[in-house]
């Protein structure tokens, strides 16, 4: 199977600063990498995703980068706001497998 | 605009009791998943289904059974609950294996 490691487990930043969360995966056959945000008491919600044929993707203040050679991908949040405070999960999907492997999560705290 | 609905939201079971968690989606998705979420361990796949009448094991299937008799419903059963099954359970659905998964609100299960 696939093994996804996520760091850091907790991250505290000041409002307006940037936040970076990193994930590594073990199987080079993984080809789809989504990021989910989970607010307290709710289910995870997709915020951005990237496929293996793309190196970077951006959506307003959120960006994801993928380095296939090193087998790692990162989530970048710029100009953080208190409403960005949540738990963030990365995930990877092996090509031709019908399931995702999730990282252990990062609790982001944005201090006003 | 329901999306993915899980019932119940909370449940307390005694060791050895049985119960069924219901997941319903109204998006006509082929793929459905059951995950459990434990502190520091992210989301772990219990069972999944790639279409009506199909089921498959995930990472942690022991002690659970599932059924997908109708496309819109995915049931998770615990035949004889154990304290180790105390967790938050999430159902998710997606149109394909490499597209956004939509999650339910979760079911908090406590086994005493």
C-alpha cells in the first residue's frame, strides 16, 4: 500500500503570516493528491487538489506544490486569517486503486 | 442540498452490542467509503464500495461489515462492539476514484 506522512502535527502562526504543511508519500505510482480541511465537529472538505502531471496549483490564498522526484507535496496558505484555523489532511491515491491514504493531520491555529 | 448524510450522529454502546450506521448520498456517486478517525492517526479506511452491490476491505476492516444494496446507501455494521471501536466514523462518496470525496458530518461512537 501507500504510506503518507504529514508534518508538522501542530502549527501556530500569526494572522497575516504564511503557513506551510508538508507531506511525503512512499509509492511513486500515486497520481492524485487532495488536501482537506476539517473544522471542529464537521467532516473534511476538499480545499485543493493536484495531479501528478502538474507541479503547482494555486487558488487565491492557497497553493499546492508537488515534487514527484522527492515524493513530497506541500500546502501553502498565504495571508492567513483566523477562519483558516482547522485541521488539514493531505492524501494520496495510488494509480488504479480505488482508495486514498491520508496523512495524520495538521492542526493549524491562526492567532489574531 | 443534502450531500452525504450520516445517522445517527452520536451513539453509546455497551461491549458486545451490535449496531448499524447508515450513510446516504444524493449525488448519484458510484464510490462510497467508511473511515474511522482517531486522535493523531488521521482517517483510516474501513471498507469501501465502487458501485451498487460491491464492497471491498480497506486498511482496518476487522470487526466491521458493510452492505451496498442501493446505490445511494452504504451501511456499516458492528456485530459485537468493542471499546477499541470507540471512534468518530465518517462516510464519504465520490463520482470517481480520483475526484473530490464528499464527507458526511460524522458519527461519534463510544463503546463502554
